[in-house]
């Protein structure tokens, strides 16, 4: 494994290691330091989790651990250990959802809208009697 994969110094790693969950049962755990490096890489580059380099371990492990730790509040503890602040100022929701409208959704394709009404007969009288 290459040393370039780890962004955290030994002092920083020693500072956050107590905040990581321990004692999980199941399959052999991928090294937490390696996984955190993969998470940092993916968050910095903004790529899909599936595109995570294999040097960091299985991409499913990288994503699952990020997601699980987010729900457990582990990241806030880690941020506080590194910076002295949780990084959360207030609770805010940002939604960037958008809906693509069809090009004709705003109306007709163009031209004037002054067309004779279909209710008028050829001589200009209404087709119905009130």
C-alpha cells in the first residue's frame, strides 16, 4: 500500500481513532484509515462511489461506511476532534431538484394567438342560440 493514500498525519489519526466505532462482528474489516482515505478522495473529486480507486478497498465498503457513520454521527465527532468545531452551524435543507420542461410547455410554438373562434359560423353569427 502506498503512503500517498493517507491524508491524515499520525497525530491526527491518533486524535480521531477513539471516535471510530469498534467491536463490529462479521467479515474481516477493511482498515479504517484506508477507508477514510477513500472517502476523502471521493468527496474531494465528486465522482460516483463506483469509480473509487481499488487502492482504497471495495467501493461498496467505502460508501457503506460513509453512510453508516453519517447516520451514527461519527463524522461530527471526527470533525470536532480535528477542528474543535462540529462544522454544523444550524440545520438547513438545500434542495436542488429541478424538472425539465418540454419546449412547448410554455404555450404554443409561436405565432399570433388571434385566431377566429370555432364557435362562429362563416357569416360571423354564433352556431348556438342562447
